[in-house]
């Protein structure tokens, strides 16, 4: 199933390499930023940007800046998540995390810089001003205090008092779902009927993001550190709430499957017919890392 994403991964990695070659940044900072963003990754979020654009009949190249910007935000979040003050992880995608490879201060600054690079990419995109502003609003809302960062805060606080299912769902709708929702909204942003599409795409994105997180939690139970390329004992060691811990492994799998079915139903309600998007939804539950 990873072959499904291969063309999008290749496109993204080529664009990212070209982007870094053309950026003049202080060398040590740039080295950390490049390391944080080129160290593997599924490139799932940029693929979604392009996939929904294609399904809506929009030119894929018009969404290149949005795809890059979204993944830079995702990479920054991983850099900061791995810090000693957060999850304190030493391994990411089978390689030392940024604060281990460089140092803690460099990791913090690299993450900060990646956020600004993302917004600058959207501002410079070759799109009408109103569309660029829309995309900046989408990404800043998803990444900030109303989205991912709020989810990260809830995640940190959840180590002090275990949340119930409703609280855990909200946590991950924000921490994981907000950026996956943003992928669909960014990809649809240039469409003439965006306002009609916005609500159903938002529901699909949040549901898909939740399914993605449930599968992540399941994999951390079933896979080894070597298979996942990250410390599978991190959540237990840090007292993190997970779906298998709260529901049990089999009920967590059933919940994941229920979410995947909901995603297919939501996709069917959209004015698009994309077998590839249907396959990508299934990939979320079938992936092994």
C-alpha cells in the first residue's frame, strides 16, 4: 500500500531538496532544519493536499507550497515533541532525534524556524491573494492554540490525570486531527466552492486523523522499536494515555475500524470520486509503521 503514496513522496522530497538548496540560512541552523525534514517520513499530509486537489480538478502544482508548508509544520512538531521537556525521545524514524544529533537549543530554534518557513511559503505561493490568506488562516489555526499546540498541551496534562474516552478523542482531534484536516482544507482552498466543501472536509479530516492516531497507538503495542524506528515504550514510560491502554487492544482495533468506515461514508458524501483517496483511507488502518 505504501506504493500508493510513492509518487507523492517522490514529488515532495524533490521539491523539498530544491527548496533547501535555494535557501540561505545560518549553516548550523540550516543543517538542523534539513535534518529534521529529510529524515524519512511517510509524507502522508502533503499527499492528502495533492490528492484532494486532484479529486476536485485543481492543478497539483498550485498546491506545492501548501504541501511543503504543512509538512514543515508537522516536522517542527516532531522536533519539539521529542525534546526532554516533552516526550524526551532519543529516536525518530530510526535516527537520533534533532536534540540528540545537535543539541537542545538548536532543536528548539530549528523548530521555531520551521514554523516561520511554513508561513512564508504560503505567503509567497503563486496564487491569488485571497487564496493565500485563506491558506495562512487554515494552517495557523490548525497548528496553533486552537489546534495542534492545544492538543500537545492536553497531552502533557494527561500524564497527570488519565483522561476518559471523550477527553482522549478531543486531545487527538487537536494534536493529530487538526493537521490532517488542514491538509484537506489547504488542498481545497483554491476551489470556487470552498465554503460548501469546508464543513464536510473538516469532518473527514478530523475522523481520518483520529483513525491515524488510534492505529499509531496500536502499532506501539504490537511493533518493536526497530520496526517503528522510535521508542515503543515512550508512552508507557511517560504515563501517556493511549487508546489501547484505555479501551484494550481489541476494542481499540474495533474503534479504528469504525472510524475508517465513517471516513468512507464521509468521502462518499463529497462531490468527488477518487479511488485513490478510498485506498489512502484504508492505508491508515493497514500501515505497519
